[in-house]
C-alpha cells in the first residue's frame, strides 16, 4: 500500500522547532529548591484559578469542567518556542499547495530552511516575553506556563509570588475556558487565518515577479509604517485592501480574547488576589516599556508586538462597554456562534455589537 505524498510546505517546521529550541535563551538562574517551588506554585495556581474563572465569567464549558479546563504544562522557553512552531504549522496549513500552484513548483528545500531559520529566530526572541499561553491546537489543548519568564517578571515587579502566579493563571485559564465554552472557536480562527495567509501567498508571488525597484519600495514602505506604528507589522505594508480588512476582523477576535481575559483576571478581585491592583499598575508600566532599551522598542514595533499590546486594551474596553450595557451574561452571547464575534468596527464601537446581537 503506497502512502499519499506529503503536502507541499513553505517552511520546514521540524527544522523551525529545532532552531527555536536551540536559540531560546535559558532565562534567569535560581537554586534548585526555588525552581521546584516555582513549578509547584504554578501548578497549584493553575488548579486554583479554574474555580474563580468559572464563577467570575459565568461561562460553561461545552463538555463540563471535569477536573480542570485543560492539561497544564510548566515549561521552559525552548519548549514554548517549539510548541508554537506546531501551532503555526496548523495556522498555515494549505499554503504550500497555493505557493506550488502559483509558482508552478513546490518551495525549494533551501527556501523551506530559510523560512525555518527566520521563524525559529523570531520565536526564540519572543520566548523570553510570554508568561503563559493556551494552545488550542495541541491534542488535547493545553495550558503552557513559562516558568523562567514568570520568575523574571515577579522579580522585576517586586510583587507577592503567590498573588502574581495566580493572577497569571487566571488570565490563561480564562483563555482555556473561552475555547472550552466555544468549541468551534479554534477551527474558526485557524480557518480564517489559513484563508488570509493563502491570499497573502498569492500576493507574495506577484511581488516576487515584480521588478527589483518595486520590491524595494514595497518592503521599505512596510518597514517605515511599522516603525511609525501605522501598519502594525512588516506584513501590513504588503497586504491588499481586502486582506487588510480580513486581518482587521481576525485582529478584532484576538482583541476580544485578550481583553476578556484581562478584565476577568482583575474582576476576580482582591479577596482572591490581595495585591491585584498593585500588580496591575506595575504590569501596565512594564507593558508600556518602562526601563526598556531603545533597540528593544524598535524590535517590538517591527514584530508587531505594539499592536499585540493594543489588542489587550481595545478588547478590554469593548468588554467593559458591553457589560455596562447588557451585563456579563449579555456579553457571553459572544461565545454562542461565530457570527456573534465582534467585527473590526464593533471592537471599537461596542454599542454597534450590542445592537446587532441583542437588538
């Protein structure tokens, strides 16, 4: 029995995972007993967070909470980086076929390895900045808590360890609940992203055939816009009008997810996290770049991380505005079906979403 040929790939994802794992910096050092306490503390916090998230959000997992919302893995930076290559492979599935169709040839091994090197390097860089992440594209979905980054953050912020670890887990378990309450959400996001990336692959093929001077103009414009904060990322300057609109709608959903998690982690309140207000104030200053070198700010702009930070704030403003209008139960209608998700326009105009969904 012959096996079906492997689908064409634009990136060697195995190589990307290896590169990301090798390049990810190890993070802060600590005595073994302190590291053991950190891992144990994060696992305990992740378990404790579930009850508070369910009560605060008033959301119900489609299959019931059981013993938890998802498996929890306390990981190092290299493991986080490798895990994200798998998620990216899912989100870009089918792009290889499009590239092969447009260019009349599969992506060369050299190009696949070049893509792997670029993605691996970026994920290695980002691995030092992420405290936690819910990964809906592993089987089953799992919660990743990046131990060295939590340790580094709580040292820098000088906040109570127990409070900070629980606060982080409240955010990430809210993400786990979002996907558990809306089991269609992971497929919806991957489908929208695959469609957008597929369209970008076709556009990129047109750019590849353009004259060299036109390529330089397009790339230069995207860099300029990213640094000015006008385009969001290097990619934005190369999108068509339709692709920008599609990206804006995907970004609106991501803003909802992040903003909702941010609001709920604070809504649990000082009864559960006594120092929550101090943590939030110091964490916001950290997000805003207090004490960050200039080069780091430039890199953050080029990678689109400024836009990522804006998602938290835009999404949180949307969530609070909807709750003021129709309450938390009214907000939870957003998880009922894909058509209830906010559009790019509605994420900055909550009243428009309320009118459309609630009448």
